[in-house]
């Protein structure tokens, strides 16, 4: 029990024979089974991202960089660092587009490419570039955990004792290298004796709240009540919620935020009931190149996620994310502090220093 005993969702490992592997928690198997899977190739990592074996914006940011590191270590046969960089640039778009909404994925891929290009300029071998890429993935894992713990510390200061928090989807340790963003705030506040209970939306249609958040909170020893998505309004009206805390997959320059489908509705409900609505995310989720939420690409997923049995002649609309306007967000919590949505560009500058 306890947050420090939660599984690490992504880590570097060595397979039999010494090949580089990325060990992930296969989140499709939770909560029934905690299964670790060793990913060995770039294509396997793309498949893991697309099928939600690994998920959560910060975690797939690391996974994107890891995909390139796996290719360099296990698949490329070139000896020239320049040739390796060319190969990595060819596969990068396939990795970045595996899930289009979370900007962390493209961020992780671009970081890996930059690392490879810088190494190539020093005329090192392709083998050395591969080692440097693996080392940078490990650095990303450590940086992400540190960022999440800082987010937790800053976010916990927003909560009073006896707080009852509602969260949506899974923005916990499973969604990051370790500790979590929205749940990182919960964990930090819980350690300070501030959390009375967390209400977890089931998060239709894939059930990340029911399958992952409830499992994670239970394993960490945080009091948790699972509710259907449609119950959130009633729970708020009953006075059982003091704050809503969610993660994010992309935050625009004006503070508009994309997160798991259903988040926008919660923000509207929170505003109606006078409940603060907080977004917790690392700097890798900020996208200052987009001016507003209307510019965010929204991933649409397979209709079978909504229902395994769809009546003939019925179409299905299954967007994985929605956009919450900045005016409905009370504060955005990053590893550099708490910011008003209108000041998110200041947060971007602070996190870049």
C-alpha cells in the first residue's frame, strides 16, 4: 500500500541477449492482472501506444522517444550516425501520429531526433548514437517523475483539509513515468492529510477511471468512490465535491485545454456549482504554437469502443478528447507553479528556463 509501491508504467530494461527493451505495464490487462510487457521494436511501441497498452500524455511522450531509441538499438543496421539520423527522421512521423491529440508524443519524438542530430554532428558512430538515445530516454523518465512530484506539491497547496476531489480518466502514476499529474496532486495532498475522498468517474467509453484510476487509488490506499460519468452532476449538487482535478493532453497558448472526452462537461458542471476546476500537467503538454483549442487535432477512435454490438444502419461518433475553454479553468498546475489559464505563456517560459 502507498503511492511509492505503485508500479512504474515505463522503464528501460535488457532482454535476453542484452537487447534494449522498454518494459511497460500493459494497461489493457488492468484491473484484472498486473502484467509487464517488454517492447523491443519501434513498430511494437507504436502498436502499444495505439491500442492503449501504454497511455497518458506524459507516458506516451517518453514512449515516443523510446520508439526511436529501440529502432536505433535493435533494428538499424547502418554504422554511420548520419545514416541513422536519416532513418530516424523517416520513421518519426509514424511514431508522432500514432495518437495525434497528446502533444507530448510529438515532443518526445522531436527531443529524441534532436539528441541524435547533435550526436551525429560530433561524428560519433551509430552505435554511440543509440546509446545516447537510450540514456536520454532514462533522463526523460527521471525528469517526468520529478516534474510530477513538483506538480503534486504545488497543487496540494490549493486544497484544504478534508477535501473531496472529483477526477476524470486516469492522470495518475499509470499515465506518467511515475507519480502522476492530477493524481500527483491527490497523492501529495493525501500525504499531508488533506484528502477525505476521491470520486473517480468511470470515463466512458474505455473506462480508464473504472479500470485504472480506481485500481491505482485503491493500491495507494487513498479512499476512492467510483461513479458513473452521468452521476457527476448529482454528486456535485449533493455538496460532495470540493474540487475537480484533471490532467491534460494539450494546452494552447490561450489556456484552452484538451483532455479525455467528458472533461468539458465536468468543467461546465463545476462552474454551475461553484466548484474550482484545476488542470495539472507538465511543460511537455504546453503547445504555444496553437492559439486556441479549435486548432487541436481530436483523435477519433474505433466505434467498437462505444459498443461491441452496433445496430445495423447506426453510425458512431467516438472522439477520444474534448476541449475545455480557458474561462472554465480555475488554475493550471505545472512543475513551475500554479498559473491562471490566461498566463499560461508565462508558465511555458518558466518551464523552459
